[in-house]
């Protein structure tokens, strides 16, 4: 567990694999850096959750998005997120998570002003710490 860092109030996990969401939830809990975790299995479900978060004033500090999902992929989610929630983007960091070995995904993420981090799966405590340290700057 990492200490001396402010905890994130809410983290949203978006991945079509329930096992991955469970694993990442465990990593986030073990980090000791997250108060609440919500996981969803699709981009559409995430957009609904974010609409509720906007309404209830409980916006996530970090949003982890899987790139390769059926239906709406991570890139499509980010595009719609930007259309619907661009004014709230400054309140959260968007982190792409991928098992893809395609270097074009990383390059695209690095060029995007909407993506704050790109990590390979699985999520690690070190990655969570890096994100949190960045939010403190």
C-alpha cells in the first residue's frame, strides 16, 4: 500500500471482461488510493453512469477505458465522451488500458489531448500511483 497521497474519491472502470474489471478493482483496493470503484462492461453503460454522475455531482477522478470492446470501442467512447462531457474532462483523467500489441494504439493515445495515460493490461499499483501523483501536480 502506498501512503502520503490523497485518495481518489471515485474511479470508473470500463471493460467488457468482468474478470478484468474484478482484477483491476482488486488492484485499486490494494493500492489504498481509491475510495469508490464502479465498473461497467460497455461504453454505452459508461455514458449512462457518467450522465448520472454529472446529475448527482459525483464525477470520477479517473476513468479507465479498455480499447477493444464490442459495440462501442474505447476510441468511440472517448469521442462521444468529448461531445457530451467536454466541460467535465478537467475533473478527471482518462487512462486507456489495452492488451493490444499494436503500436498505433499507443501513438494515437499519445497524440490525443483527451488521453492522460496509456497502460498495458493488467493495471498495476505502480500505474495507479503514477496517475495519482500526476493529479497532485
